[in-house]
C-alpha cells in the first residue's frame, strides 16, 4: 500500500511542553503522529514521523 508518490504532509503543533508531529500520506490518507521534545531539531522530528508512516504503510501492505 506504500504509494509510489513520495510526498508527505507534515504538521507540527506545539502543545505545552511538547510538540506533536503528524505525517500524512496524501494518496492513502493514512496519518500517524509522534510526540517529541520541542528542543529537538525539526528535521529529526520530521524524519521520525515519516519513518513511522512508512512502517505503518508497509505493515498494511503485508496484511492486504
């Protein structure tokens, strides 16, 4: 189910003492979220969310 289109929508929301990062695959509309320390770099948080999204997409592909 992992789409050949490599675009991902990323959203950062600061909530109190942490930041919620959501990654959304625009083709399958699968969304995952992580929670991280706002002092971490944006690129690390984004990369972690995208890795989680890829994990979920690959897991769904194996069960289909």
